[in-house]
C-alpha cells in the first residue's frame, strides 16, 4: 500500500499546507491545526474511549501494528483567541457513514485521514490514500462548520507513525514521538511510514470522489 508518487511527510507542516499565507491564524499560540477533536472515540484495550480520556502508556488499536502504546498525549484548544475562529480553522463535520464512522464526528482541517476507495485506486494505483481532512469538504455531505467555543484537540503520539481507528471505522494518522511541526525540516529526507498526498493530488482525489458519488470506506482487513 501507499505506492503513489506525490507525497510528503506524515508531519503536517504549516508551510506545506500554505498556512504561511495566513499569519493571523498560524501565529496564534496554542492553536491546534491538526489532531483529533475531543469527543472522538478511539479503539483501546478498554473498548471505545473518548480520546480525551487516553493517557500516555495506554494501548490503542492501530491499522497495521495491532495494539500500540501511546508515548505522548498533547492537548490544545482548536482556537485559543477571544475573537471568532477564522474559517481556515473551522473543523469538518462528518455525517455518520461518510468515512466508515458510526456516529457524527468532527475533524480538524489538517488531520490526515485514511480512506479506501475504487476512485483512489483508479487515480493512484492504490485503494488507500492519506489526505488532509479539509480537502474532503463537499464529499458525501462533509462540510466545514464553526467550532464550539473552547473545543479541545488531542494529539496521540507513538514510538512510530500509526493509523488509529476512531468512531468504529474512520482511520486517522498519528505521528511518532519527536516528529513535531518545528522539527519537520530535519526529517524531510526521511521517507515516512505513511506518506500523505500532496495538497494538489489530495484535492484532485476529493474532486473525483465528488464526481463519482462513491463513499470512501473503512478497511475490513
């Protein structure tokens, strides 16, 4: 899997996604551009648990490596300013079933999401594709919405990059410990375990999914 050509590191950087052109957003301290929103449930040894209840040392079910121990947990507000949250940071509302999820859920705009679809296979030669949530705006009823005040974003980190299951079927990328945004420049020559599509390719795929009308599905491996 993951054999396509255009890719970038699993660590989503501000410069790569063009956020450098929006200094009023990127410059806000404590602002979370990626991560999993509080209320999302992940598969753990204690069943489906809200991500905000996960602590370092807990084990979470992963796509390729079974149960893996969480090494770090980071928490931050989606928007840490008293002013209204800018549209660039609005989360994506995901209706039930749109990404294999059982319940309605919300995604931060830069969170990398794993989809499986015939459209991805036709375009990229691989049915699996990792892309930032924000490009899925308009796919299968998903849309950007203003966030609730004070909503928290949680980032799980592991010893190595992992894909985790959320809300009974959706799949999200979690980066490795130490693979922080500020260190991305040191890692650009290292091939990530789970490469993320470039923004142009991700938007092309999202447009193709809208045109085909097919639902990205979760894997039943």
